[in-house]
């Protein structure tokens, strides 16, 4: 028999259901910081899918161009989300990342 200190906590979490009022008014129930099913919500998930697709083929030499293209699309969409959210850290990260990807795409196209 193994000792699992989180077993009861996990079981309680699975058994717990909250009413809509409890979810809206609680300061102890963790909720997503971003609203669901808005334009930016769909955009961030589409962007994430592109980035994950690029990561899935990264390291395969035959797919280097696809990696760069999918990464550029994903980072561009994430930059758009960052601008909508007015999140300067994400704008900086994705803006600079997009410049790097465009540079690498240009180099790959010239070769």
C-alpha cells in the first residue's frame, strides 16, 4: 500500500461541483484570467495550435521550412492576441520572436 498525501484532496476536488453563483463570487475558487469564447480566446487557441504544430516537426531537417512557416503564423497570431490584451511582455516576446523567424525564413529562401 503506497502513501499518497494528495489522494483525499484529489478525491474532494473531483467530487466538488460549484454553482454559477459560487464560481462568480468566490475568491478561493481558481478561475481563468481570460474570458471564454471571445474573439481573443479563439485566436489564442488557434495560435497555440500553430506553435505546437511547428514544435512537433522541429528538428526534422526535411520540414525546416514548414517549421518556420507554422512558427511565424503562430507567433504572429500570438502577437495579435498580445496587442488585444495590451500585454507589453507578450508584445515584446512575440514581436522580437517574429523578427527572428522572418530573418530565418529569408535566409532559408535565399539558400
